[in-house]
């Protein structure tokens, strides 16, 4: 099956956004390291990269191999959720400013961010990733990819969130402990 141009364009657009995010993350990492930041969880970071690449490749492979079609009743709402997820990530990035990163880098002298979506949730960016991991494949009914990514991402998020909580709680002091 030939993949529809709209699907190729969607995956290319998401890939381009990821590359921009990685560029921002690299710039922010330099900023954090220049201020005494320390990185944690380096061993699980490559798994995240592979997982997200597999999401994009899986969507294309499933659409081609299983002849997945765009179904408007599923595709349009999922596209809307995907757009909301992108806006949510932008909100997270804006709230964290130069502290936003795809890696866990903590600058010990900086307070925990409690503005934007972090006012209500500890890890709103991961909610964005969960929504995106379901919505993006389902835009073109790649439900196997959505399921496999969600399962693998859940396992990865358990490790990642434990790592972040372990290193951020001491930084936040009593304010975080009271949450």
C-alpha cells in the first residue's frame, strides 16, 4: 500500500517538532551545566529515544503493512487531541523555561517550578506524551502501534518519574513534601 501524503506529512511534522525540541534541550542542557546542573537517569535516556523513534516508524509501518485507512470518526478527534498535546508541551516548555529538557538535569540552586501546568501536576509533560502516544497513531488507525507504544512508554515512565522524583524532592524541600 502507498502511504497517504497526509500521513507522511503528519509524521514529518511531528519529527520536525521533535528535532526542534532536541535542539532546545541541548541548549538548555548547556545552560543547566553552566550553572552547576547534574544529570540523572542517563542509562534510561537512550531507551526513550528508541521508543519515540519506534512510535514514528511504527505508525508508518502499520499503516502500510496493515492497510490502515483514515477513519474520520477516530482520526479527526485524535488529530484534535494531538494538537492539544502539542499546546500542552509548549505550555510545559514555557513554564520551565531553560530548565525544560528531554534529560533529567537538576540545577541544585534553582527552586522547583510551580507555575503553569506545574501548579496542578508534578509531571504534566508526561501526560502530554501519553496523550500524544495514543492520539498520533490513531489519527490513521494504527491501533497496534498505539497499544505497544503505550505499554512500553508506561514502563519507561515509571522509571523516569521515579528518577525525577528522587532528585527533585530534596531540591524542593518541605514545599514538595507537603504536596
